[in-house]
């Protein structure tokens, strides 16, 4: 009995990987083994950096809130502590947006906290 290889599925699998590495530099886009390794590494970075992005944005929001609150003679930690005590349910993203784009509203929040 002759050996049976599923070349249709194998070729489709390879074509899918090579299509995903389209636009990469050099052999990464057209050599199967290099492209496969490059794609795996790229997908790992994509997964990891989706988590890192959240971390970086939270740090940015904290810096913006801290800078805005310093103008009212408070530190970030004092402000957040008083904010939670007064029961104002605004997250860091919203507070940073207020501080950047709507200083009057942010001032009202600071006054309510004081």
C-alpha cells in the first residue's frame, strides 16, 4: 500500500503561516522554518504586550492625576485616599481625562474631596 500524505492540508497550513508573516523583513516572510519561528515569537509578543499596554496606561493616568492634583497642594495618594472616603466612584482613566481636557470639572472633584 502506498504511503499517504495529506499534502493539501500541509500546504494550506504553510500558506496560512506565510500569509501571516507577510510584510516582515527578509527570509522571515518566505522561508517556512524562519517564518514559523518569527510568527510564534510575534504572537507571544502580541499577547504579552496587550498586558503591558494596560500597565503603561495605568501608570500614565496616575502621573497625570498626580501632576494635576499637585496644583491644589495635595499628593496623589492623599487625593485617592480622600476620593475613596467620600465615595466618589471615578476611575483613574476618567480622572486623568478630566484633568487633561476639563480642568474646571477636575477642580470641582478636588474641592468635593477636600
